[in-house]
């Protein structure tokens, strides 16, 4: 099992860390969208037929869902996504404008919305021709011995190169905004203090001080280092989970990238943290051969931070929504990280 990167002590250089905000407005405080929303297949079918009377729905099946939307496969060839909350609705609205522009600038297939409509609750729904392929898994290109099949990684390197080279000024004309990462994680720490720490006091009284100390050190190490914010802003996918990367096992090629609800402008290193969390350090080391970084050690530390901070964020989200099961799972994972009892998702 790969070891996580060591985190250095926070720098004590006395520099004006206000520069870390890059002249950007502060991020609004986090408010989660309710993700425990069930969209029955029959309701999805009815909404599709009501919006698109010329489309005959011969067959419909549940495909998948995430925090913001549910997807259904229609007639074995069309994918329809249904927003589950207002945040997801706003994301789909953004995608409708942005994805046609991104599609002109990258080689991999991405959704092209042929159908745009509204559910009975007025939240958006969109449909597009299915991109063939299955979720990319670590075992698809990394062996048990850690050896990496470079071809899929080269494809992802090309994808990142193309996406991250889009002019942010042009992307802002499409309606994308630049995220203030310093403010984002300042808010994340405040949310952890206000939401997670009290939960840890109740659930793990013997460990709560160690968990707090760990969390404070984790966030301060990232926030206090100005160089973490001296990046060239880029257009990001923003949510590149493994299930959003489609792979054809026969051809050994990535066939497309889906679910662009997190598209934004920001730190290009952030786009690598979800692949890192799913595929591990071996993936990052192979990627660096094809998509070089000007400071690989800093990249490794930042990916480690983004991954660890996500544990606190998931706990905050579950607590805010009153999701007891999600709270317990996220809190336990954060505790194990703090106590050094595991690292990767599957080991927690």
C-alpha cells in the first residue's frame, strides 16, 4: 500500500498571505444540496414523455446517481440526467452553456445535450447520446504489483493538457467563475470547527483532542503556505471521480468524460485529487511523466491535503443534512486518518 506524502511544518516566513486570495472575492459559506432524493423510474419516464412527446420511450432503466443528480438509460442509447436539488439544477444550467464550448477544445467525448427540459418540480433534466464505456477502475490499468499501463494515463494527460490550456478569460465569458481556494478551505476549517468538532466530542471523547489537533495542523499547513496559491488558473472539470471517466476494456482506451457539474476556474492541481484518491500514487507518478509539473513535491503534498480535507468536508455535509449514517461513516474515516489507522478509502 503506498504511503501518503509527508506534510512539512507550516512555513514561518512572515509574508503577506492576503496574496493567497489572488484578489478574488471570498467564497460563500457551504450549503449542501439534499442528496437523499429518490426519483422513481416511472416518474422519470413520465417527465421525459411530457417534455419530448416525439421521443418514444420503449425502455428505461435506472443507471446511476450522485450527490446532485440521477441518471437513466432510455432505449439503450440515451442518458437522461435529473437534478435532485437546486444546486444541481444550477450546475446543469451551467453545463448547457459551457459543454459545447469545451467540446470544441478537447478530443475526448463529453455529453452533448440533445434534450433539455424540466421535471414536474421545475428542476432541470437533460438527455444526451450515451458514451460507450464503463467506469475506469484502478485494476483496469494498475496491476497488483503496482505496474501501470501507461496508455490510459497518457490519454488523461492529454485531456488535462487540453482542458487546462483553455483561456480562463474566455471561460469567464461563458459564465464560469474563478474559485477562491484559500477562502474555500478557510470556510472548510470553520465548518469543521463548528460542526465536526462537537460531533467528535460526543462520538470519540478519548480521541477528540487528537482529531482536532490533526485537523488544525492539516488545514493550517495548506492555508499558511502562499506558494500553494501561486498557480496559473485553469478551467477544471472539478469532480473527476472514477465513475466520470469512461473506459473501453477491449480497446484499452478512455472513451469519454461525463458529469461536468463541478466545472469551474481554479487551481489545476485540484483536478488531480479525485483520480489520486481512486487510483493512488502510482497513477500520479505515471501522469507526471506525460503531464509534467513545475513542483512535483508540492503537487504531492497538495493532493494529500485535498484528499484528507475531503473527509472533513463529507462529515460537515452529512451533519448539516442530518444524515446519521453518512455522519458516522465520515467521522470514523476522519478519526482513522487523525490516528494514522488508514489512508485510502478502501482501507478506512
